[in-house]
């Protein structure tokens, strides 16, 4: 399996200058390659191949001062990056989107470069771990989590964030195969259906409702700093200082949200044998004019993507079902009852089931997930389970399974 491990670099001032110089050379090469691509298309009526443009790199080094200072594999990945962008535009065009042409990259939009296959390694020097980069420097790196012993480092991408910080993202391939998911869940209580929302981020069939992460304080700080930026003169030193403060606010929001999603998805992937979720069309929901900000802040697609790969890693079934009708359909008798969004309770006129709206949807999701893998409905009905006694959990109480905090809570619950 292929994973990405991200670590923070701790470059000195001299390292910062070298990293920025290499990044700018890669940016100029990207723009030059785009120019050559357009020139070749105008002369021959078709796009050149990636191999053709790669073969021009040795001749460029003869007259381009500074190009030889960058590792050859890095220059090749710059050409690959251009053709990857072309493929992305082609896919958008095939899906009916109106696309234009690729544009030259200004410095603020070209923030990363990649060492592929060779030219980098992790070393121990002076009692600290350093990332040795060919033709660049030995940069200290903060390994906040160890890299598995059976992992193979395939590539590393160095990226400068808007805050000015540098990060290294390793592409890692694991030799060991992930555990195979069970053919059929043996115990129904190890299966869970999850309904995602905005006020309650996740409501599952075990009766647990996790509230959404409260980031109102962070958003207020961001808006306050943005107002300060509007009063600065563009291009001044104070403007740049304030711009970095805003970038730090955005990074704070992004990291807290990502941490919450990682811990929540890790909990479900480790605790259950089967996880059923809705196959949401988040892109279509974002195009709607109503509530798009809250939809974007919820990051449902990110959560589902994290949950899917973690289930695969832990040998857990991951099932994405059709979301149509999960809210209106009764989990007990399957009778459909229309209700507006502001009605948060489900009351079935046919069987008399009364339950929370999201809990009813979670049971429908689980039923469809079990049918998708050929298990059938769970023996326990929603009426006989925890639907009426749902327990809300604050997002701040979401802890990673296996962490010291989780073990302490588990031991405390067992002792009681």
C-alpha cells in the first residue's frame, strides 16, 4: 500500500534561501516547458510527448545558469507536473466543464518541488535527524512519528506553506499487505451505519452523536485579521506581516479540522468490522447556493476518504450506499415520510416509530450496507436498540483509539 507521511522541516536562514532558489528555478523551468509545449503545438499542430520535452533538459543546462544546481530527477518531475496538469484539464473537459489553457506560474502559486526515486535520504547527524537532499543541503526534520521499518521511501515533496514554513511529504510504499477484510461480519454489533451532518457531525447506529467541531473563535480571529489587512498598504512590510498572520489563521483552522477528522475516522475503522456511509455528491452540494459555507467547513468528502483508506488498512469493510431516501424512509417498516429540514424527529405514521431524524437515517444506511455485502438486515431492530437514548459527544472528546487517553477511559469503564 502507498501512504503519505508529512513532517515539518526546521531549515536555517541559509537553508531557506537555498530552498527558495531551487523552488524558483523549478518554477521558471515549468514556465519554459509550457512555452515550448505551446510553440511545438503551433508549429506541428499537435502536443509534444513528455519524453520529447525531457530530452531537451541537457541542452538547457548549457546556456541556463543555475539549472545545473538542481538535481536532475527534480527537473524531470517538473516536466511531469505540467503533463499531469494537462491530464487534469482533459478530464474536466470530458465531464462537461469549460476549461481554458494552462497559464504561467507566478512565485506565489508554485510552492513545491519533488525528489523522485533518488537524491534524498534520512540521516542522523549531530544527534538529530536530517533530510539529505542532493545538490541542496542537509535540513533538520522533525519526525513526530516514526516511519515503519518495512517502508520504502519512493519520493519526497518539499512544500512552502503561505505561513513561510517548509514541510516534507514522503511517498511511502509498505511491503506488508493490509489485512484482508472479513468475508462477512460475524457479530452484528460490530457493524455501524454513520449519518453525517452539520450540527451533529456524525450520528451512528450505536446511539452516539458527535457534535461538529466548534471553530467559531478561530473564524472570528481570521475575520479580525482580514479587516486589519484591508487597512495596510499593499506591498509594504506591514502588509506582508499581516498576510502571514492571516495564513497562520487559515493553517490553524485547517489543522484542527484535519486532526478531528483523522481521530474520528480512525475510531470507526478500528472499532468495527463493517462501516456503512452515504456516497455523498459533495461537489454537487457545494454548487448549491444554500448553506455552501457550512458544507465546505464540514469537509464530508475528506472524512469519507480518510475513513475509506483507514478501513482498508485495518481490514474493515467500507460500504458507501446510495443516500437517496435514507432520511425519509422509516428504519422499521420502510414507509417513506416526507419532512422538511427543520423537523429533527422522525415519526412514522405506519408503525409509530419515533426516533431522532439522523438516527433513523443511520439505521437505513446500515441496512443498505449489509444488503450490499450480502449479510442482510441486522437481527436487532432500531426500536430495540439505542435509538431513543442517543448520547451526544463533544468533538473535543473525540480521541484516537489506542492513545493513552483512550486506554485510560477504557480501563475506567471496565473498573466501573
